């Protein structure tokens, strides 16, 4: 059961000028199920993208990276679920290109102007013929249908919209969809995220913005510590809102647009954690007063991905020594454990190297029983901070992954 996460309706999601949304059924893994999604883009758009750093990256990731260099620009994104097309070698890359070619023929562009994305089972050949057949039979839909079509083990479709003033007189609209539930520990730049906005942004500037937004959203989540072969995050700017192009990060509109899209990406990223496989609790790990941001993230991730910490949260067991142990093995060699403080929500649980004098087990139990919890760690080493979002480990996580291919 997803933690405080609900499906968005078509009315909740904004239409974005410059993109058309389609879905269809290829029967990749199961029949009578939408498993192919196509976003068709108008001309003069720009695209920023970041991908998994897993060295065993999937064929569509390799293909999308190569196609992004196409001088004439991107005209379509095509996504299939049920098969990751990863660990498929030369044939996998040929299959990814074949799907792109089918889309290109359908919409009238070059093969290299199509970016492919896949998610699902690894080490199985992509049924390219099925997907190509489905491409010819796609139907136009709303964003909520596309969010559902890209799901795998997700239990709730993930979509969101934002609208806000960028500059003094122009409104920017943005809608995004994402999928992910397990194998989530992105390092980008089986998670996929796509945001489309109607702003005008030069490609180099949009690429930098995409990386910065990824770092504050999709690179700040973990469900199980596994970095997928297929992680991809894309932002498209369609240039349809009538505003002049943002072509410099010094432009004040850069910060405004980054905040707007960053808020959207953060909602989608948190939705992935809230829908983590078997999750019953949503947990924020916040590290403050660190010497630098990297050290803050290092400690936050050590706590957030610890199986012992996550199972304690599932059991609502204030076994807080597990949190201290994770902080200690995070790898910050000169950390003074006698100075740091740890809170569960507003309850101080540890200081001066041990249990806080005023802390009681009943206080910890009350916080651990909640379905949303914040762990705050104060290092007393500087001014840097970082947040990481995670979930608990339940019996269902094992069941879901044990049954994944059946």
C-alpha cells in the first residue's frame, strides 16, 4: 500500500502545448494492458536528460544518449514496460533502434530524433516486433493514462503538474510522469521520469538545469539501494509559451524555472518512495551542519539504505542504535560522534555520544508508529545540509521481488 499517495485524474494534470501523448498495447509481459507510451514533440523544442551510471546500462540508455547528439533535435520519446532491454548486447541495441525507426516512420522524422526508454525484466530479449506493431496502433490519451502505462511494480500512477510565473509577465506550465517502486537508488545523472514544460530554454542551459534538478529530487531517494540499469530523467521545453529563450544561467528566470520544475520533480521522486515495493512508511533523513553537501548525503544515504534501520521502522521499533551504527560506518573518517545530535521528528534521542538524557522509549515508540517520520542528524561541523527520502522494508518487499518474473 502506497504511503499517502493517490492517483491524479486527467483534470489534475495540465495540457502542455507542443506535446501529444499516446499509449497502446504490445503485450510485452501481459495481455490487455497498456505498455507502450509515445510522446510526440513539436519542432524547436529542447531536451535535457540524465541517465543511470550503472556500467551495465541498458540498450535504450545507450541509444538515447547517442540520439541526443542529433543536430535536428528530438521529436519523440517512446517507452515500453515489461522488458528492460538490458543485458541484451548487440541485438538489444539493434532492437532499440528498430523501435525508434518505427516511431520515426509513423510521425515523419529521422530515427535519430527518437529517444527510446524501457523498463522491466533484465536479461531477456526485447520483443521488438510486438512493440513496433503497437506503435502503429497507438491512441491519444491524457497524461494520467500515460502515467499508468509506464508502471511496472508500481501500485499508483505517478503524475503531477505545476503552473507559475517565470519572468514578469509569462506563465510556464509543466506536467510530469514517473515510474519506479523497486530497484531504486538513482545515480544519474528501473526509474523513469519525464517532465514537459512550455518554456523556451537553450539546450546547454536546460541540460544543466536537468542535472541540478535530478540531484535535488531523483538523486535524493532510495528504496532498496539498487541502482537500475535503466534510470533516465528527461526534461523537455517546448518553447510554446511565447517567452524569449532562457539562454544563460545568470538570467533571473533560470532560478524561477528551476524552482518550478524542481518542485514538480521532487513530488514525483517522493511519490516513487511513497510507492516503494511493500512500503508502509515514508521517511525523510535530513543531515544538517555538515562540512559539505557530499558528506551530508553520504551519512543520509547510509541511514536511509540500511536494511536494519528500515526493518526497525517497519516494526515501529525504536531500536535507535541502528541509526547511530549507520552514521558511524558512513565513511566520514574524522566525525566527532560526541558532538552530533539525532532527532526523531521533534524528539531528541541521542547526543554526546549516547542516549539523550531526557529521551524515553515511549517517546520513540510514538514517533515510530507514524506513517511519515523525519530523522534529523546534526553534525556540528559546518553549514552544509542534505535530505534523502526512503521507506521501510516490509515482508511484502521480499514477496514482490520473489514473484517478479512469475
